[in-house]
């Protein structure tokens, strides 16, 4: 659990910067793809240490999911619904 949490903390900063450079939607889709790939790989890991490393990578990818999902969803709302929709 600690590996995932540490990965999320580092990933949130990384994905925010990446989203500023390449756009929110592409960064969000990439974080989803990596979450799936690393999650699947960690389910098939051979040992404890490889499992921990893959869970760290999964956490890193998860770090971009929630912040970017909120940003992308907010952009889809009408201007009059954005503030109430996020709260």
C-alpha cells in the first residue's frame, strides 16, 4: 500500500506538468492506459520485489487519473454548470 501511495504523490506532480505541455485529454488517456498496463502486470508478477515495483508504477499512473478526470469532465460542462458541477 505504501508503494502505491508514494507513486500517487509523485505521479500527481508529473501528470500535472505533462497535462500542461501536451493537453489534459491525452495525458488522462495515457495515465489510464498505464494504470491498466501496470495493474495487469502487477497481478502477474513473479515475486514480492517485482510486485512492489509494479505497484509503485501503478500508483504513479493512478496519480494522474483523478485530477485529470476532474479537469476533463469540468471542461465538458457548460459555463453556467462548471462551478456547481465541480463542488
